[in-house]
C-alpha cells in the first residue's frame, strides 16, 4: 500500500516534519501515481501533492496546499502542470486535494486569492455546476486592479464530489 518516510530538518522559520505516502491512481489515457508530502510550519500543515508519470517516474504536476485552521480549509497556494501534460492533470490534482482536505480534517478546499485565467475558469465551472461558491469579492479600488464585485476567493462544497470534471 503506502510507504511512509519521515525526515526532520530545521529552517529559519520553523521545524518541519515530513512524511511521504504514495499510491497508484489510473488517469484517463495515462498511468499516474500521486505522492503526498506533508510538512508542518508552526502548527499548520503544508501539503504537496505530486502527479508522477507511471511509465517514466517524471513529476508531471504538483499542487501545494496550506492549512488555515481559522477558516477550516486547505487553501491552494500553487499549482503546476508540465506543458505536455496539460489536459486533465490539473483537474486530477484538484480532486486529490479536495479528497485529502476532507479525509484528513473534514476541511473544505479553497482557492488562492491570486488566480490565473485557467484557475479562475476551473472555479467558475465548479460554481456553475453547484460544487463551489464565492466566499470573498474584490472591493472597489483594490490594489490588484481587479473589477469590483468579482470573486476573489472560492470554496468547494463539503463533502467534495468524487469528480470535478
């Protein structure tokens, strides 16, 4: 099943403890394996979920989550997918993240407030399908020059749907 590896190291900000788990998940048209690394910064988790090509062992995508205990969410801090793997990998990373957040702490998955056009499109689709809602809107004259009233942050329903496609 899943192997666990624990390491310790000190950083300037906090002591981080990490454990690694991996499991195989079949992707549409490809064999992917997802690996989860959990670190602790102060008393909150940082979670890195990586999508790995089963044939080559190459990391083809990753998503970084930050636990926010006050809001009871895991917030997506960063998502990356290799150019040649664009179709569907990001959605699978979102699905893995939502499942992790719910199974680990019964938390919801929340978007970052800095969304690129692809991430915004993903979240707007989830709102249209009734799976997510806007929890924060942009104020007039904001520092980011975003249109007032536009959604700044989204949150996924709980429990999360099995598929976000």
